[in-house]
């Protein structure tokens, strides 16, 4: 009752923010025009989108840059929050803070982020999920849109995100921030940086974050779903021994300990279309009213992730000539355990008939009939090394060039500690995956006139992919005491067939740009670029053992200006040809259910992005906005399930789909459909108000309305999310000495459109008329309304 009362009071206060934005017109006319720490779009932001310093107006690329002040102003805790304010960028968090699914400019991403949108720390590749990467101690986040393979290399087919970390200045500086909110939210972060002695500086930071789950777990009394906990520590040492040499080494440590994410099953009984063939659900999915997951039956419930990352770099202005030689090395060590109840409800069902498990035909070696194969826990250990060396000519020369070389090795190995015996016997170990990448790159820019610059960049890269399928002896993993309790115990059983698969992918990736600076505050640009995502291997038991390289060709024009009264106005239009797009499908093999990657065909993407900041009353009342229109259409592709929906068993031979039967291949076409997870319209509108009160204090308030149109769950374009509209509000005060107090609310209208939709096989349900398992849908709910109080002090 007390929390509800507080919630009503804070919601009432926040709802008055919109009135406050326009309730003080006389005061607004006399307000001081000084920039506040929370205002966005007022500072000149220098970005490194091409791995050299340029202003946003100068760089001929679509870049959305967030300074530390604007990150604070957007109430952003992570990159997922920033996506709401970035044209052309969406992220679906269907599985909590694991399995990121970023979608940049319509390039769908179903299972993983590697290969589509790359993330970098100070230009060094960051491997693994990034939704939990905290932004407390960063200086800037650059979201770089369109293919970035020519500059950033592997994993940047449709875009890149560069997180620029804080560096020490000439004076001791620090900041401490604390937040409390509903659902037990508690955050505390602190950072300190400055000189140690002349030529030597330091930076340290720490953050603790904890929040309770928002949804009750009806299957486990007293448990809530979606709780999150993070501890983060950073440290850096910075050396400037001479005026020409600078070097640094950084360490980032992060521990995530999250409970099971909330997800609920829309059962197959809700299906409403193609009922006489292959039933599916058509229309907006229905968010579950309750959530029940058997987390008490998991070996480990939720996410446990521990990561250490190191970045070292050195640069030398060769003898003060302006020619710069630089070298950067990165290393990361990531250990992750994830336990998921893949029934997505409280049924705790078994794949095999429970009454027959362990008897007659259903008796399998080392079979534990009390354990469902849907109660899955997996662990992995990922180690990566990256090295990059480059030489660049002086940045003020009319002809500027840079050349370099990159090398990396990325290895992911399964953790046998989380193997289990279940209803179908011993679990298989995932493949050990190793990717070696070697690349040579270069670029040149030439000032044709004082106002026109042309540029060319080229990268040739070689990816060597190796998947090693492991095996193990059961007695080496499970104790004799435990094996004595299972069906047909056999400690000498060898699980898995060892093998090695190798492939090499080569690509030469260009980008050409033209930039015309028509005035000091107006520029136009055009570019042609290519991006790729190398192919790879599926599990050996999947219907298709490999998937091919993806390729994206981008044509783009744009303008950037601060004319016409705008603080900034950026407009871009692009056309993309997306070949061999990789999505996923589901298969059942040897009583195992899994997903695999598959090339669906060819996609055409067209879009327009607009963003800007417009003063309404000087710097006192400002409008911020962004909008994206995406016309993303599959031009060539096949989906077997579509043939079953339209023609039923006429497209099956026995139990297998056969698209070579009359009319079936044409029926399976998905040409004309939109790729999954892609919204046609996204955008936000915000207002910012500030007014000097007295004695160095300033009152501020803000409002953001964030919109996302409906997206489809899969290429069939049948089940969809529905439109989403969120309202964020804030009100507070700050003084001239760095103290800032903010009362905030996020999603205050309680928008409940799903955060994710997962196409699912409902095994306990009756088979469909085609003899297939019935379709159901796992629905990840949106976060509920959140509110809280943040106090920060900079010094």
C-alpha cells in the first residue's frame, strides 16, 4: 500500500511536468541562455566514427552521438535506452540481458548480435552481449549507421557502436551518483580521474546496480522474474612521457547476476488462422496475464556473467611531424552461465511420454526421467585477443591517408560443468568455435576545393572459422552415485561424435564518400559502402550444416546543418541491397529441439531518417525530435512453413516437407514480406525546459514521447507486436557547483506492447492437420512504469 501511495504521488508530480514546460512564459523570456548539464544538442561533439577526430558536421556518415550530458538527459542506463533516441536503431530484449537482438536500418537479427551490429570500446572490438554494458563512466557513445566494415571490420554489416571511455584531464575531477526507485531499484556509481605526476594520469570508477523483478512467478512462490544485479569496476593509467607520445591501459570488470527473465506462452489454442492446415496466429499477440516458470528445476536459474576486459594503446606523432603511428591491443575473458525454462510456462512437461519414459522402447542409456530436456542450463567461456596497427598522415594536409593491419582471434568453448542427464539421456556439448580474422585496410581523403572533399576506404579481410565438435565419457562427468539412480547407467558411454569443420571467408569491402561543406553550418554528403557478415556453421544435427556470408550494399545521401534556427538538423536517405540475409528456423533431431541459422534470400531496404533540436524560447524551452521511415521488403526468399499453411499436407512426403511437389515452391515464397523485428515507423519527440531560480540554482524539466510501430515475429508476417508509445518524464534542479537532483518516470503510460516475440513449438498440444507440432508464441513483456530519484554531485 505504501509503495502504491508513493507511486500515485510521484506520478501526479511527473504528470505536471508538461504543464511546467509552458507555465512560465514570462520567466522564460528573461532566463539566462547558459548551457545546462542536461541539455542536448548544444555542444560541439567531436566523434571518431572513422577512427580519427572529426566534428559531427564534418563526418560524411550518419552518426548519432550522445555526450555524457545527453546520456544523463535521456535517462539512459544502457545502449538499449539510447536506441529509443537513435533514428534507424531498434533493440529487442527477448531474453533479458542475454542474446541481444539489435536491428540497424532494417537488417534483422534474430539470435545473436555478432555479425550485424558491432560494438567497440575506444575503437577496440567488444565481444559478447552489450545490453548490460553500463554507461556510468563513459564520455560519449557514437551510433554509426550503415555498413562500417571498411573501417571497423568484422561484425559491422549494418552499423557500429563506439563507446568512448572517459580520460583524465589536467585537474582532479570526480562524480558520484545515487538512484533509488520502485521495484527496489538501487544504484550507486562513482568515478575519479586526474593527474598523478606530470605526464601520468589515472581514472577509476565503480558502480553497483540492483533491481527486483517486476513480475511474479506463479510457479515458485515468492519469486519475481526479471531481477538484475551488476557490479562494475574500471581503472586506467594514462602516460604522456613527451609531447609526441601518449599511451594508456584500461581495465574493465563486470559481474552480472540476473534472475530468470519474464516470458509467457501464448498457447497454440489461441491460434486463429490456417486452422485446417498449419495453424498460426494472425494479428497482435496477447500479452500473458501471469507468468509461471519452473526455475526451481533448473541447475542454475537466470544469467551469471563475469567479464574482464583490457585495452592498451600507444600513439606517436613521429618527431612532431604530424604523421601518427598507433597501436592498440585488446583482450577479454568472459565466463557466462544461463539457465532457462524453455517451456515458458509452468507445465514442466517432458518431451517423451512420462508414463513410458525409461521402459521398453523408451529406455535410453543414462536416462533421468525426472528431468525435462526443456530445463536447460548452459555455460561458456569466451576469450578474445585483438591487435591493430596504423599509420596516418597529418590531418590538415590537403591529401590525407592512413593504412593499417588488424588481427584477432575469438574462441568460445562450452563448459562441461553444466551438463545434465535428462529424459533423453546425456546432453551434448556445444561446439568449440574459433574465428581468426586478419585484415589490411587503408583510406585516403582529398580536398578538391576548400569546400569539397572526396574519400575512399578499403578493407580486405580473411576470416578462418573452425568448429570443433567435442565428445565426453559419461563417467568422467557424472558421479557413480548419481548414475546408479538413472535408467541403464553406463559410465563408459561416449556422448557426441568428435569432428572438426573449417571454412575460410574472404571479402574486400569499400566505402566511397563525397562531402560538400556549403557553409560553416551546412554540409551535404553522399556515400557508397559495402558491409559483410561472414558465414559459419550450424550444429551438426541441424537440417543445414552451414550458412553463407551476408552482404549489404548501401547508397546514401544526407545533409547536416545548424541553419534555420536549429541547434542541429540531420537528414539522410538510403537504399540498401541485402543479400543472403541470415535468420533462424527451428528443428527437432534426436529428441533435441534447437534453432539454426539459414539464409532466407534477398532484401531491399529503403529509408529516411530525420533528427533535430530546435530552440523554441532561446535555450529555455527546446524541442528535440527524431523519426525513421523504413521500407524493408524481402524480394526473394523461401519459407517452408508458408507452403504448409497454404497447401497443407500436399507439400509433404511422409513426415518431411517437400517443396518439389507441384505448386509448393511457389507457395513457400515470402517475397513481398517485411523482415522480422523491423518497425516501419519509429521516432521520439521531446521538450526540455530550464529556468534560473536564484543563488546559482536552475530548475529543469523534460518530456519524451517514444513511438514504435508494430513489428512481425517472423518472415511469415502474421503474428505482430502492435504499436508502442512510451512517455518519459523528469523534473529537477541543479546548481552551479555540480549538484543535480532529478525525479524521473519512465513508461509512465504503462505501455505493455511486447518487448519480444518468439515463434515456438507447443509440444504437449495435439499435432496439426499436417502432422507437425503446433505453433505457440513466447511473449516477453515490456517493462512496467518505473519512477525514482537520482542525485549526483560532480566536483
